[in-house]
């Protein structure tokens, strides 16, 4: 092997310096804060979601029963 080839394998490649940070204009915008909602409204919405999920679960149960029939 040539002297040049031996030197390439003998030394690890130099570590490149890290890229400088992105300028402020290119960063992601800060997240928009959530609007303040009264807890009663949040509770009501969560209750509606749970009711809908229960209804979906019942329908899926009925579909499963129909598919299991011979």
C-alpha cells in the first residue's frame, strides 16, 4: 500500500465544527396560547365526547355480534 493510503486509515477524520444556530426569522413561531374557557364548558364538552364514544362502542358491539352469527 502507498504511504498516503496508510495515513488515511491511521488517523480518524477531523471533526467538523457545528453549524451555527439558525437566525431568529427561520425558527418556528411560538405556539398560540389556548383561549381561556370556563371549566363548566370543558366539563360539558368532555361529557359529550364520552357519550359519543359510548354510543360508538355500542354500535361496534352490535356489528361484532352480527358478524359472529353463522
